[in-house]
């Protein structure tokens, strides 16, 4: 939680961090990823058997190495929109027997050479050297898929008894169950672009029935309800009907604007959506008389990012080229998750490789886009507890994207300095500050910092700067600050300050 005072008259800016005020735990799942059968995410992204950079299983080693750097805790799979016509059994067993299918979300052809077993194996490799494995999060087909098929998938992944699908997994070379905990009850089934789009009434009825059956088969599953953007009547309705059946409520928001300030402040709309969803969850509990001792449904923000589908269309692989402005927007997005950590059970940047991603592959290696750097710094340092912070700063109160955000922010507007703060389990305080302004450096009194401080700065010469195979115009620099006097946050930068509490 960060509170804000807008500067009046000749007041000067300050940021105050109080690490003794621990507000809520940041769920490690906040830094999750998402891999969909879309564009070059799977084929040519994580799986590229013909490429010399891949291992014997066809997994790109450079991609694995990069993803280990950002320490992803969980990966959602196999979609996204793709899942609405996906039959998981097409993607198991001998590769030469797997059917090729027309794919109806992105209008490609699915070869099924990468499926459930390959995904699990890829996660095993990704987990090597980590204290905890990278968790799988599978999304069920609630488009053309049936409940029988969904149950069979859970049995295939998690079954331990002498039953058909558990035996099929063993037959395919995997004696141990995969213990997949996280399962989504469909993806964006409210969207007119979905095969078998549903009404909220139909979905709520079906989701509750599926949840009941899935839990009978495996009581340990964590079930995720398909929400919209957190502020729709869909969210209100399905939460009201299903709050007792599920563990998390999924919401999706993508932000973008051609204008820098609108682009960088747009994630504040997602912050409002989180607050609205949290209230809808409370409301659903009240309306259904849910026992106060039952753990609250958390928000699973399982698709978030900067994306303009006109600039980077989905059916062309959505290879969005990210600018410094987008990197600042991603830093604001991540500040939002830290500030709202009380409500967030999981968040997944969409997506992890090549498709609207901070990480791009070429035949010769990987390119880290501008948005890579805030993701890396947050995932590395912004863990543990969200702690109290206060910012006094000048603010932007002009037009926003979406337009309603301007009204929601009110006359105070959005501070030019967007802030969140954490206290890690290692006893370090971490302060993330995005100076959104394209023109102004801010000289700020930092209250609560007295020790020597490590400084990480993400910057570039202009907000339109990008990274390509040939050049890295948006990069990370590291330095030290003695923690005395005022600190200058340069225009259009993201800064992370870190000191021992
Ligand atoms: O992440 C790209 C697409 O965006 C996903 O497939 C879909 O769920 C969303 O609309």
C-alpha cells in the first residue's frame, strides 16, 4: 500500500518508507509466466528441436537460462484462446502418431509435437537447481472440451491408482504423478472471439458442476474461476454463483497507448480492477453466507501486460516491440501487484517467450526487450512483505487510457513518481520508483533510508527507445548511494533502491 499527497505550492517531494509496517505477504506466484500454443511461443520459442541451441529434447537452452534468471515460480499452459479447441490427448504418446489439427484461435495448424508430457519435462528442466519446482498451471478446455475430457486430464496428470489414464501416463514413460495443483475452469469464455462463448448464467452453472467433479477426483486441486477484467457484471455474477467452489478468480487486462503518459499510467486501471474484484469477492461471500473461517478467494491475474493487438495482431504472432515507455508501464504494473499483494494469489505475464514477451528468440540467441529489466528486478528483489510507503509528489491529472481512469483517480491524479516498497526475508528493504515524467527529474527527500544503498536503474535515451538483436538502447545500470541527502530520480526511469533494514 502506498498513500499519496499531491504537492501544493512550493512543497517539495518526499518518499517515506516504514519497513516496520508490514502490510501483507507478497505471494511468490506473483511473478508467474504463461506459455500458449500461439505464434512462436512454444514452437521456435521454448521448443526448437532443429536449432543447435537446443538440448537433446529440443528445449532451447538459452531460453531456459534466461527464464531461470527471472526465477519464474509457475507457468500457465496451453492457452489462452488456444485452449478452447484443444484436446489434450492429441498431444501425448508417440510423436509420429499425433494428429495435426486446424487451430481455431489463431488460425494456424497445431502439430501436437509438444504436449502435456513435454511441458512437464520442460518445467523439470527449468526447475533444475531451484529449491522449489516451477509449478504447472493448466487451463481446461471449456469451449469444445467436455467434463469427461477434463477429468481424464486431471487423472492423467495426478492419478496414483491403477486406473486407465494414470496407467496411460505410466505407459508413456512417467511412473510418478505430475501433481498438478492449479487448474483453470476455462479461459475468457465470455469473449465473442471464443469458440463456444458462454453467457454468465451458463458458465456459472457449468463451472460449479465441473468444480464439484474435479474435486471428487482430486481434492487437492486449486481451482480458478474464469473472470473477465474484474469490473464486469460477468465477474459479479460468476463470483456470486461460484464463490464456494473455487480458490481463485482469474482476471485479464492488457494496457497500451501511443502516448507515453497514458501508456505508463494505464496499469492504474488494473489497480482499480483489483480493488473492485476484491470487493466483489467480499460481496459474494456475504451474499452466500460463506463461513468467515473459509480462506478468501484470491485474485489470479493470469494475463497482464502491455499489448496493442492492432500493432501486434494475435494471428500474426503478436511479436510486440517494446519501448522504454512500455518498460515503465510494466514497472507500474508490478508496483500495482506489490501494492495490492493482499489480494493477489497469482499473476502471469502474458506471455513468456516471443508472444507479447520481454524475451524474444532468434535463430542465434535471445533478445531481452526493454520490459525484461523491470521484470527481472521485481522478481529478484520485490518479494517478502509489502510495507507502508507514502509519496508526496506532483501529479498528472490529464486524460487517461482507459478514459474512465481519469475520473477514478479524481482531482489528485496519478503521481509522477509511482512507488511500492517491500521488506524481504533477507532483511533488505526494497523501494521501487518509476519516474513517469518524460521531461522532469525529481529531487526527492527519502525518509526511512539511512544505510548504504544499492541502486538499480532502468533507462534509455528516450521513451521510444527499444532493444533489438543489434543494439540494447534500454538497459540496466547498477551503482551505490550513501543514503544521505536527497536522491534524484531522472526523467523516464525505473529505479530500485535496496538497503539493509
Ligand atoms: O495472451 C494472448 C491472448 O490474449 C490469450 O490467448 C487470450 O486469453 C487473451 O485474449
